[in-house]
């Protein structure tokens, strides 16, 4: 038997990754055949596509599908995780805000409130249900024309986060994008509205993230020395300080579940109106009736956590050209920002009259 272990530092919600040391008694065999015998639910086409884009390497080097593995060699694999059995989804005619589409990829802007893929409590009405209908109408061949629970998704954003997602439309694109996510070369920029004024104004949050030991719906940071959680890195920069709240740009190096929400809470600046991580109450400012009434109004303007997936940058899987997509923050986000700007201007004017 080969020695297999998981690679660290990669979000496994959408991907399978393995590290295999070839057994000393292994006879020489084509790598595609070797992996088909060892990786569950994988087709030869998927293996060969992954090999061609460099998502499967031997001793750290790219190889061809007819390469023959030898005893002692090291094989590293990153593949999109196939949906489980019984996870076929209903194609639904749900409007999509498509920002770009070609034969390989689709860029969609997801509105806040829409779940990305089906799960417990959300069997229909998701982005995947809408994509299934769209692909069916355009005769896109995903998984042998069977629309399954993840389709060509290679990443996701939370239900109440708005913004951009890239969807792969064929096996080559899925493998190509999967490799870029694995290598952390996908550029993902978010705008976050947070409580308070982060100090310093720019920095790097390098803290492992894992499931909270007591609150199972939450994630939390762990000290590195405890060797818990998964490696997670967020780069942040304050774009606009409004004293009570700040508009912060976050650049993801990794893509853990709730990463920005958890990392900003770790800094002491939870996302505005984030009910899961404590941002749905006043975190800066005295709690007196007039100010509290204003904050309650801003919560009603943005009835979700303040997070928007603003931009995506990656190498196109067919042309190998770098592509960049950007989206404006939605109206609810802009409305709450303007409300805080107006409030600050009013406070400054009142102080100036004293």
C-alpha cells in the first residue's frame, strides 16, 4: 500500500488533496491508471485534465498522463471534490446577475441572502439551482449532463455576503482553477464594514482558524503553538475611518470558512451587524438613547453582516491571460456607509459650534 496523508493549508470544502509515497513494491504503471485505482469517484478524464494543468505532480514536477510512476516517488494531488451520492439538484429558473461568460468560465454576482449550494434547510432556491437551469438552457456539459450539487463551483461566499464568484464550465477549467486556489494565486478582495478603527491601519492576520470548541456554528482563531485549526492569512487595509466604524479592504491569502469574520473579530473589530460574531450590538460609542436609535436605523439599512466580495483575479484556463473582475458594493452597503458619513459630519459640526 502507498503511504497517503492530507496536505495542510488548504480549504477542503471543495477539494480533495492527497500526498502519496509510492510503495517500494509498486510496479511501473501509467500515473493516470495508478490514480484511478486509488482515488475514489474519479474518471480518467478528470485525472488527465488535472495532470495537464499541473494539479498532479510527481516529485514536485509536472508530468504527462502517460508518465510511469516508480517506487519511492512522491505524488501530490489536488482535485475538485465530487458531490456525494443523492445530491442531484433541481434546475430552477432563478435570475442570475452574470457579469461575464465564455465557453470555460462564468462570473456571477451573488446577492446577499442567497445560499450558494443546497444543504440542510436549503434544498432549493440556491445559486446552484439557478446555475443548473442556466447551464441546461445553454447546453453546458457539466458532469455528463447531470446537474449535481456543486456544478463547477470552486469556491463560495456566505449566504449574507454579496459579491463575485467564478464558476467553471468544463473539466479543464475546474482543474485549472482548482490548482490556482491550491497555489493561493487567485486574487480575492473583499470590502468589510467593521466596528471601530483598526490600529495599525494595515496589517497581516496570520492566525489558524478552526471550529469553535463550544459554539458549533462558529469558528475561532487558535494560537499557533496549540497546533489546532487550519492555516489562515488575511491582509487588511483601512480605506475609510468613520471613528465608530471603518471600511476595510481585505485580501485573502487562504479561504477558510468565515475567515474575514473570524479574523476581524480576533482583532477586536467584528463585522458590522454580524449576529454570529457579536457585531449586531454597539461595539463602539456610548449607549445613550439618541445614538442607540441611530445605530438601530443603520442595522435596518444593512440587515446582514457588512461584507462584500468585491473583486476576483485569476489566470484564464484556456487563454492563460490574467483576468480581473470588479463589482460595486450593493445599495444596502452603500446606504449604511452614507448614513455613518452623515452622522460623523453632524458630530463634527456640533463640536465645531461649541
